[in-house]
């Protein structure tokens, strides 16, 4: 057992001395309110509040009574014996009438009997520490609650069901097998066995990289559904970038004039597209200029391009002979979506495509729905997102570090540097373990669970 696992076990034991309680339904008036209690004193609290300990997993109708014998409310009581509960501890759920005063009185009665108020996410944290769920599943609980679209909810549910974790664990198992083989060869170097002679190690690493690439693509799709896309508008001055931003936002976010170079700095706005956030950046026109202020705007444009999920390159359709500048394309980290704007002046049909270029008018809105559908496709809103799962930035970072380590391992395999190969495989396994919580710092746990709502 390593130090990290021992630390987590000790921390779990210390935390679980307490019994925690919280309102598990939103504050305010409602038909039903639910109070959740978890910890070693649940049996005692149940006998005091209900007059008995209910049978496990059987809903019973009860009066909720305080220490003075006063009936506070009537409702349903559900008892879950350890370890067969969400947290892995004894759990009691009291379902009463959803008035704030009623719920406060019942919750205070539980607190007076020895429970304390739960911290945000503490029930889910205990479920993680008790091995009921892994860290990716715990995060999926919050993501499912915060889902802004059907597709996002589906992806979050897949993560909660363990689909994401299962893919990660399968990769880890294959990494462990490969590491065992490589490290055995290093330990028994006197046997003069060439581990890389038959090429199987190289083939296995290549398969790992291929599988990881698939998982990373699915995770990136889930990340976009959760966090939204970063969209950057670029093009020469006066092609209508600011007009397109205003058209998408439905308000005058950026200044629009006929004077080229109006936008000197990046202008950012966030809009909702079928419930999903789009972070749009309007940038300074890309051109050669001696204006120091405009030069700084262009520098910031190039910086924004590095952070973009989607780049929109605008051209002025009044000049149909204008071609995309090859040097401009070379500066873009990803291939852009190309739009020819101002068809209200050129007379081209709105929403049509030619050679992959979309024609629209940001001024009149003609063709804008086709453009929005393109963005929805990019986010996966038109697909069933089959196989995708909800992912966070830390998951993508861990997967990318795994990818880098496996590519380095492949290079070492080609050059027969077994010790370096083994170390890169170890780094890859460690990065994957961070996703499920096998290797997790206390600071990270605190940061993750503090974003949960109280009672979850």
C-alpha cells in the first residue's frame, strides 16, 4: 500500500467520525422537502426522530418528533444500512412537506441529536472515499445537475454510470500488463532477453495510443457540451466580424462602422445556443499596419487564435475574386470555417455553400440559421453523442499528458531504451489514475467537492 492510499484511508476515517445532515432539495417552498443524514449516529437519530429504526430500504410513513416530543412534520422515512447506501455509511432520508420553516425544524432536530451540517458535496465525497464511486463519477453528479441540454445530460449520465471510468480502467490494466513485462525484463537483464525483438511492445503501445486518441476525442466532445466552444472571428478590416458578433448575440456588443480598423482590441461575448454556451471573440482586422494600437490588437488576435475551438474566417463577398491569404491560414492553429459576408450587397443566395464556403449577411441575418446549425454540429448538438461522456478540463489535461507519455514511450521502444520506456509508461498510468482518483491530492478533492450543492 502506498503513502497516498494510506493517507486517503486515514482521512476517510477521520471524516467519518462525524454524522452529517443537510437539506437535499432546493431551498424555498415545494410540495416535498428531503433531509439526508449520513454517518455512525444515524441509528440513534432515527430512533429519536421516528421512535424506531425503519427496516432497510423500506419506505415507512412516520411522524418526525423532536426531543420534547413535539411532532414537527409527517412524511416518508427511508433507511439504508451500511455499506448498502450512496455514501457507504448508514443513511436516513426524511421526506416531508417542502416548506422552509418545516424543513428547518426537522433539520435542527437532527443537528440537536448529534449531527452537523454537511459541507458542499460532502455526501458525494464520502461516497468517493468509501469506494462507492470514483472521482470521475462523483464529478458527473454535479455535471448532471448542471446540464443545460439533453445531450449534455446524456453525456453526464454515461460518466455517472461509469462508462468513462471503465474506458480509463481498461487502459490502465493494459498499461500495467505492459509495464510488468518491461520491468521484468529490466530486472532480469542477465537473462539476455531482448524484450523488443519481436516488435510486440511497439504494437501494443501503438494500440494504446490509438485507443487513447478515441477516448480523448470523446472527452473533448463532452467538454464542449459542458463548457461551451471558444469561437474566434478573424478576417481583414471591415469584412463584418463585429456585425456577425452582434447578429449572434442579438444586441450591439461591438461597434460597427464603415471605417476599417474600428475594432482595435478583442471584444468577447457569451451567448446561448439551444442552452449551450458559446464564447465568441471579435478581433482586430488582420493586415499590415504602422498604427501601434492596431498592431497590439493584431497581436491579441493571434493570441486568441491559440485558445480557439473554432475559427471563423470572414471574407467580403463584394469582392468575389478575393482569395484566402495563404500566410493568414498558416498563422491559424486549426482549419477555419470560411464565410463570405455581405451577400445583401453582392446578391449571392443566402445559406448556400460553394467549395465549403458559406454565404450569408450578418447585417440582415440572411443565412444565419445555416451558420448556427454548423456551430451546433461542431458542438455535437445534432448527434446523439453516442459514446461521448462528460469531461472537465482536468480530464483533458490528464489524457493529453498520457498521450505525450505514450508517444515518448514509443520513441524509447524504437531505440530500445527500456528504462526510459518503463518510466514513460509509469507516467502515463499515473496521469490516467488522476482521472478516477487513484492518485489525487487533498487540495484537488477540496476544490472539486466545494463546487457541489449542499446536500449532494
